[in-house]
C-alpha cells in the first residue's frame, strides 16, 4: 500500500480540539434548552449522560478505526462504516420529542450562533489539503463554503436578535444554503475519494474521509450540522405565526 501522508502533531491536536469543542458546546446548549423547557434535573442529567456516553463511544470507535487504517482500503465501505450510522443517529435525535421541546425554548439565534463553528470545519479542510490528503479542486470550494456558512451564521444570529420582520426569512434562506453546501461537499468529496464510487481523479486523491483526524468531519461534524439546520428550520416555521421578539445570543 502506498504510504499515506500524515498530519503534523500541531494540526492533529488542533483538529481533535475543534471536534471536542463542538461536542462540548452542543451538550451545553442542549442542557440549557432542557432546563428552560422545565425538564426535571434527574431526567436532564440522565439524558445528557446517555448522549455523552454515546458520543464518547462513537468518538473512540471512529478514532480506533482511523488509527488502524481501516478506511484506507479503497474497497472499504466508508459510507456504510460511519456516515450512514451517524446520519441514522441524527434522524433518531431529530425525531426525539424531548429534543424538539428543548430547541423550542431556546432563542432562534442560538442554533445559528452554534453553527459559527463551521468556520473551524473549513479551516480543517484546508489543513487536510496542506497535509497532502485532499485535492485543491475539492478543498478550496468546500472550505470557502463552510467559512461562508459560518460567517453567515453570525450575521443571521445577529439579525434574529434584532427582531426585524424579515430576519426569519433570511435565517431560512441561510439554512437552505447551508444544507445545499453540505450536500455539495459530501458528493464532490466522495467522487474524489479512492474507491468504486470515484469519478473525479485528482492529485492527491481525497483521503479526508479515511485518515485520522480529518475523518471526524464526515463522522461527527457533518451529521451534527445537518441536524442543526433542520432543527433551526423547524423552530423558525413554528415561530412564523408569532410576532418576532428581540433576543440575544
């Protein structure tokens, strides 16, 4: 097997720190929503412990598979190995009544503020390219798209905080743009990755979905950002009939 470039220790620590920050901020936001929804402390603690344990188990499993090189074989079913299970988990959480109740008690600006972390995802893609693990033809538009979504998240959160009548429409447009950007990044990335699905042959091939620590993007960040976009759209739709109220981040 051809030697695969490795990320420097500095980049590895930065990417792992970014992923852990995303998980921590998400759990903190969920805890705030559950408290505001009137969820009893024992139930709230139980839910957070279960979700935290599930995320920790998933994190360790993905890490072990990546470090062992399990996804470097072009014939390995990467999508079946972590993307599909992660998306299924996201669907389960999205349909959870307690989660929707918690989101409804949060400020409409809360989810966009969380999505500013997409800027970190864009920088991670650039780091993968700099490490020789992603082609520039994919990395450049993917990174720019993530950064634009992250910057747009800050602008949308600010607009929602002003209570302007058209701020919700702007937020809905931003959410749709974010979902389209995710779809583009995933499809273009898979087509440039080694395997039976590869249709775009660039140098170097896209190994981001296979190499530690960059595969945390499709395994963790991608499902999370999709769920957040959907939850935000649901929240905005339910608030459409009520008069907008100013709120802070």
